[in-house]
C-alpha cells in the first residue's frame, strides 16, 4: 500500500551524485581530523583495508577487470630500450682515459625543506656542509609519492607524465643499458627491494644481519659500505663502475628506529610508530635525527670515494625517492595521489659531490642547482657520465655535463 514516488531520471541522478559527493566530503573531514591516527594505523595494519564493505568488493571487481586489460597489454618479452646506445671513446693521455666510479644513493622519504644545505633552520647535515665540492639542488621534484612508484620511475626511459608503473617490469631501464655497455652495476639494498630495477644486474641484500654488520633492532645504512673495496679492487683491469645504495633512510612512521642512539641530537623524540600518541615536534625531532644519520652515511661515502680519486673519475649522487608529510594540515607519511599530494611529499633533496679530479663541467653543476630539476634527469645523467649516447635521451636535460 506504500505509494512510491517516482522521480525523473535526471533528478534522481543529481540527488544521488549530491549524496555521494557529500558522503565523500564527510569521510574526508573525518579522516583529516584524525590523520595522525589513520595514517599510522593503516600502514601498520594494511589487511584492515580488505575488510571494508562495500568498498572492497567493488574495488576487487574493478581490479579484476583492470588486471585483465593490463594482461592483454603486457608484452610477451622484455621491451628493449636504447638499442642504438654506444660508448664515447675517451681521448688517450687525458683524465678522460680513467675509468669512472659513481656511487648513486637512493634516499628514502627525505623532504627537501628539512635539509640544512637548503636553508633549513636546523643544521641537519653538518658533515656535508663542511665537505668541499658538495652541490645541493634547491628545486627538485620526485616522480611519485611512494617507493614502489618512484624507484622504477627514477631509472626508466619514461618521464613522469608518460611513465606507466604497470608496465615498468616489462621494459628495460637505464641500468640494463649501462650493464650491456660494459659498466659494472651493483645494487646494494637496505630497504624493501629494488622494485624490479635491479632484476638483471648484481643485487645484494643488506637488510639482514647475515650480511650487514651494523644491525641492532634493525639494520642500518652504513653497513652497505662494508666490503666496499672488494667491489672496486680485482685482478682484472679497472672498469667503469656504478654502485647503487638503496637506503632505509627516513622511512616512517618509526623514525626513531632509523638511526643509532648517538645520533639523537633533537629531543624529545617520538618513540612509537603510532604518531597520534606524540606531539608534532617530537615526530619532527625523530625525523630530523634520521636525516643527521643520512648526513653521516653520505659523508662516509664521500670519504670512501676519495681513496679512489687518483685511479677513477669519482662522483657521488644522492636523490630521495619522495618526501614526507609531518603533520601539516594533519597529513602524515606519504603516498597521496600525485595531483593532490602536498609539496612536502614531492619536493626532494638532490646532493652531488663532484671533486675537481673528475671530468665534470663544474659550471654546468653550478648553473643547475637553483633550476627546476626532477627524477626525469637521472637516466640521461647516468648515460652522460658513463659516456653513452642514444637517441632516446639525446635532448633530455641532465644534472651536469661530463667532458669526454
């Protein structure tokens, strides 16, 4: 006996859209109001996201469909890149005849505005500040806001706009090109993994006490320098070498675990991964202490490389994969969609140590440190440093220019 009131289709759609929009807005307000609790809770208990109804069943149906479409797109074999790559022959009797040695440090979760070299009120990098020949880029942006997205993008042949994370595993990256061209490529990892980047080069896992000599409740980055000499010295003639060190760095939310106790410069420190239990300043203190440990780590990398200056063109490049939110507008951690992510998650430090003994055009470095740069510069820079040319990146910008 209930009389059903019929509503015209357009009006019904408008009403439902308004209800949906209002619901999403209400959810956003609730999430942002308790951002410190939700950010850490869902990071520590990811499985809970699979219990949300009706979102998870709907998401799963959509994911099943998109996975099927992606499967149709995937090539049967690895897509090759830079097939025209060739080496520039060094001029005999000059410094260019020396083999090249680069240590490329893949940083983790470090934001540019907390770097002392960039004008931060705290001197979070006192050791690098006192090092000569250190260049810090002031306006660098990341490819993504999470490690799983940014790291493969950093070494791909695509720029940020054209990069497709679903297709990354089916495409060669710049490390493949360097390896094919005779560069000795070694990836040492103290993070979760190389995210597929180092699948076809030498990979060493330092996230275990069996390999890393600097472990307590977790393994620290400095352990990746253990046995460094064995990577360089051998009975064979010296050859071009690229060593990549993937840090644990500032990975949250347990920032206090990322460094040994003696690096606790700023106090009090948030001593839990539940950020809602701490005030913002103690969270920032722990985060900044972790940066001071990265300063110590990078300083050790530089001092290690100095021993090889006479025999190699040496250089250190440090770039973080993405930044981090530390409570601004009640947003914490990282991983927000790039289009709406705050600058804190996208602006990253780029630090290069380049001594006068190598063949880097110093004026090119100086001219770039205040210019907008990004992860897109990494692939062409690596190829340029090792003297490899390819039409695929012929016109792409680099952090510096090598003289060959």
